[in-house]
């Protein structure tokens, strides 16, 4: 991995200048966990991503000095093919849910804090409108194609 490169890029555009505090990260985790529980009850696959930035300063000591910065956690919702379809995060200033569909190029939609059911309904609506199969799997296989009639 090159210098300054992250292992996984963020799915949403977040302000990278400042991180969030540990208490804010815990509040966001609780808010996202409520949405995650509602989606899990309906059989939707999700995962919560936590990103941190570590800066290490070496001055020849056996243990380097460092600084850790946390960023806004994201709840990534996968469609039927396993691709990331919808991303839910919490705005670090207002505390509102931000629901975006990077796969569709849609802008983030804000939902008031304390309404995880509305967010879950938005995600379910987005998943139901997404295509369920990839274009490759929609092509008929050689066995499914009708054989050519060779009789004359």
C-alpha cells in the first residue's frame, strides 16, 4: 500500500480535515446499529465500516509516537449480488441519518435522527428497485438456448 493510501475508500464524501471524537463515534454506532437490527430482521445483509487514520512519528525511540483519528462510521447495505448498494451514515454535525446510493449516483437524503424505521424503509425500497441479477447471469447459457433445427 502506498503512502497516504487507505485500505478501503470511503463510500460517502466525508470531511477528511477533522475526525470525530470517541463519544461521537459511539453515538453514531448506536444509531447505525438500530438500522442494522431492523434490516437484519428482514434478511438484508449489511456491514458497518469504521475508518481510522494513524500517524506515526519516529524519532529513534523503540516505540514511535502517534496520533489516531476516527472518521464517521458507515453502514453498507449489499444487494442480492453482494455489491454495495446503499450506504447509511450519520451527519457529524446534525446527527441526522444520511442515506446514499453510490451505485446509482444518487445524492444523499437526510432523515431526522431517531427514525431508524424510516431509514430501513428507504433502504428496502432502494433494494427492491435495484436489478436483482447481473447482466452476465441474465444471458442464456448454451444449455438453455434452443438447439438449431438441422432438418431440411
